[in-house]
């Protein structure tokens, strides 16, 4: 079955596209599985800077390259499946891998330990913001960290791209997906459109060979994200409303941190009147400059609105749907490869995700590589990652030290 083939490097094992789940699920019985999951999730929670694309790249380095818990092919299928559901993609990927390695306990531990470091740091910065009226500047740190993040994502794109780009059709779809992102097309439209395109092309080929089958049209399209009506008067602060609002956002939000910004502004600035535009921008800045998921912006907003209880409820509300969605979707991932219809769509989503990662990396690179020193950091980090397999956490630490040192010399 064409869509289920593994990359060439895996053919020596004699496996097929239906086989990856077998070696992946075996480690669940390992007595140290939960401890390993906790170690990886906590490490990423403290070191994963740079947004979802960088987080997924670092997760791949830890679980596919260094620990070999799963193959690139299966990792890509998880990425594709995660793109089909709402919520923070990188957090859901960490939860998926935790589930693979240690079952239900791994699902919970992986998600919590990936989220908690960032949420704790954001909570501390929220307190400083309320006490002193501003946020500590992270520019000197990010000056050295951003170029390293670009190198990490580029390494992941190279590895995953060799697995995802199987043939002229998928290569073309990936290029088109990246181009559509640059011209401003919605990410969800790109993902589902790519899935539908690959499905149509492969179905047409099968039909042209005389294999006429009754095709049931699957509903493909984005979840309509309707905006609530504006209210002229601010609504009194309610922890219940705070929790339910973030629960709604976590359950329906597709896309990047910019989409999150639109949701937060609509709900907390326009509809409820609990935040000013400046406070919202500060909240997003804090979410961007800290490690771990960008969705911990909710922790900052929750603290401003309702103190520590508000921060806890906001964090739980926005991340809770991710745990539920992964728990429901995870058992279905291997089955997606067993049908030519869903396998074609999954290949389309996978290659579109690679195109989006490449486009985002290009845009981030323009912001990160601003002078000869940052260009040198990027090249050196890429060399150390690809040639010597140096752990990205050490490279991020080195980048942070360089950033601080440069700031002191200026």
C-alpha cells in the first residue's frame, strides 16, 4: 500500500507502514518508562524556547534521535494527527510521546512536567509585573538563544523532511503549503486543503487503474471560530468565567500564538473588559520569552485578573482539552495508516506541517540572525547538532551565556 511505506533507511528491518506502533508501544512495559518520560518532559519544560516548531524539533531530538523511542515515520504521523485537533501542538506532542512510553500515567506526567516549569516562571514574572509595573527584559538572553533555536528547527526539518517528502506529489504540496503561509492563508485551511489534495490525487490514480470504489466524502474543513458579541460595560471578575473562557479557548483554538492573541483580545479586552491592550501585549511577551508552551500566557492573564487562584484556573482551563483530545485520538493514530483514504490525508497533513515549519523557521530566522555574531552562532550550533549530536539543551545554555556576555560588553 503506497502511503504506508516507511523511509528507505527503515526497509532493512523488513517493516511496513503498519508496523511502527509495535516497537513504540513495547517500552510502555519498561519499569523505568515513567521516570524517563518525566525526565524528558521536565528537561523540555525548562529548555524549550522558541515556540511550537522549536519544541517539536527538540522533542524529536530527545525521543527519536537520542533515545530511539519511535521512528521518524511514526513521529510524523503524530505531528499530522496533532494538527487535526485544536490546542497547543507541541504540548500535545509531548503528551502523545508520554502516552506511548508509559501509558496513561505517562500521558499525565509528560503534560504536567512540560507545562509546570513555564507556568511557574510566568507566575513569578506576573508577580513582578504587578509589584513593579513592568516585565524584566529578556532581550539579552534571547539574542543568544534564538540563533540556536533556528539551528535546532533546521536540523529537525532536515530529518523529518526526508521521511515526509516521499515523491513529487508530496514535495509539491509541501512547497505550496509554505508559499500559502507566506501569502497569509489560514494555517488550518493549508493543513486540511493539503490533506484533501493528496486524497483527491491518489484516489484519482486508483480510479484510473480501474479500482473503482465507493468513496465516502469525509467532512474536511476548519472549525468555525465565531467571535462573541462586544459588550460596552466591563463584566465583574469571576473565577468561574475565567476558567470557562480559557477552557473554551483551549478546546477550539487552532494555529499559532498570533491566533491566541486574537482570542485573548476578543474575550478579555473587548468582551469582558478585564485587561488593557498593553497588559495583553505584555502577557504575550512573557509567554514568548519563557521556555515551554506559549499557552502559559494564560497563567499571566489569570494572575492579573484573579491572583494565584486565577493563574491556576486559567492554566488548567487552557491545557485541559489537550489532555482529553490526545487521550481520545492516540489509539486511532495507527489505524490512520491502515486505510488508503486516511493514510493519504495524513501524508498531506504531514507534508503541509513540514511546509509550515519551514516557513515559520524562515520568518523566525530573519528576526534571530541580525548580525555576524548571531549568524556564527546559528552555523556553529547546526554543525554541533548535525555532526557531533550535541544535546540542544547545552547549546541553548551556551547561547544564553553569549547573549548575557554581549549585553554586558555593550
